[in-house]
């Protein structure tokens, strides 16, 4: 039977066109398989490249952030060393010398830029209202003088006061409480507590971006009742907020005096010939600082990490506490840089 079937098949002819069709189908299958494999390979390559890039970006950012934390730690040591020296001399004085420059330092394929800012040389927004909720008349006067000096009509200090206090009673004809803000789109309420961040000021009714940027260098957000003004680090504009009708040239003379020979006590400041005949209230003034801002910018592998750390130094024992960290600010380094 086997031979019969063989002989029978022997005479059967295969069509040439059928063979070509089968070869064409096989070739198409091979091409499709190759194309599919190529697409998968390209997709895997792209995803792997993206994963590697994301991982390297994350690692670089994490490394840069650790450098920024190292800058903060170094700042703590400098503040403690400064306190130890003051304690040894029994003179707690902070002046512009320690905050006038920014540090530029290469560290392991990265660039570190950092500077100290003495926030006691500014007006504390939260001191417009005392801890017990009563308006602080002295700070209101100083804040109004600052606005006048900067030719800023907004914000009205009454509106800032209303933002801080817990009640819903508008302060004077310029005051604004929840009723006004709830009519906006989107609606929101007043803070009803001290400012947490200076950017909250942008929510105050009537304030423009230009006015905000103009007043920003001269204001701070610190705990109520704990932010006296350090006359050794105050700017000319702050001196004009402290002293009634102080001319620009006399304000600059006070700044120059603080730079050349810092006052060692408020009493020494009071008796300075530059203040002869000046109308000034010496409450909430001092010659030392508790709060310092450490601004750090790290550049690593074409990436930048920024960190603003607000530190509190206890005058009684020199201990340093972290109050706040902020990574959202861009323009941190504003002073002339010096290298080590």
C-alpha cells in the first residue's frame, strides 16, 4: 500500500504559483514578526531610558537636597559659635558683618551658594496684633510710615490686622473681613490667625503684585511679640519707619553708623548724636537677633535645589531650633558672593 500511494503521488505536480504564494506569506510573517519585535525593542529602550533619566534626576535632586541640609547644619554651628563668643564677652550683639555676604563653595561636582539673612532688621507683620488679640498701635504707626516711605497705598494696615485677628469686626472704614472675601471668585476666608508665610499677603484685598514686591524686602513673618527690631541690621527704610519724619540722608547715616560701629545696647543707640531731636519710641528695639534665615542654592548636574531655613537661636543657652523650611522661593541669593 505504501508503494501504491508513493506511485500515485509521484505523478502529482505542484503549481508554481502556489509555491510562490506560500513563500510570500512566510516572508510577510517574518517581516511582521521582525517589525513587532523592533517596536517592542524600541518601546522597551525608550521606557528604560526614561526610567534611567528619572532615577538619575531623582538621585541628583536628593543629593543636592542633602547638600542644602548640610548648609543648614553648618549655619547652625556658626550661630552657636557666635553665641559662645558673645557669652564669653558678655555682649550679645548681632550686626551686618555676619550677614553682608553670600558664600560660594564648590562641593563634589556641585556648587553651593548660601547666605544669612537677619530677619530682625524688618517689620514683623504678625506684630500688628498683640498675642492677646489687641491691635498693636506702635507697630501700626511704624507700618504706616513704611508704606508712606515706599509710596504704597495698598495694603491698608487695617486689612492686614483683620486678616490676623480672630473676630469678624472690620477695623475702621478700611477694614475687610470674611464677608468681602467670600464674594470673590473663588471665595475664601481671612486667616483668623498670625501669618504663616509672607506670601499670604497677596490675598489681602487691594494689594497688587508690584506693591507686594516693593514691600517684601522690609517685612517678615515671625511669632507675635518675639520679633523686636535689631537696629544694627535695619535698613534705611526701616529706620524711617521707626523715626518720624526722618530724612533719607540721616537714615543712610544711621545705616553707615551701624556698619562701622554697631551699637552695643539700646541705651547707646538712644544717646547717639545722629538721633538728636528725633521722635522715636524705643520699645521693641534691640541690638541682637533671635531669628535668622539661611538661604541655600545647590547646583548639581544642571539641576538646582533651593532651600530657605528659618532658625531660632535662644539667647539664654544658644540652642538652635528649626522653625520653617521652604523650597518654593527662586531668588534666594541676593548678596555679593565670597569663596572659602
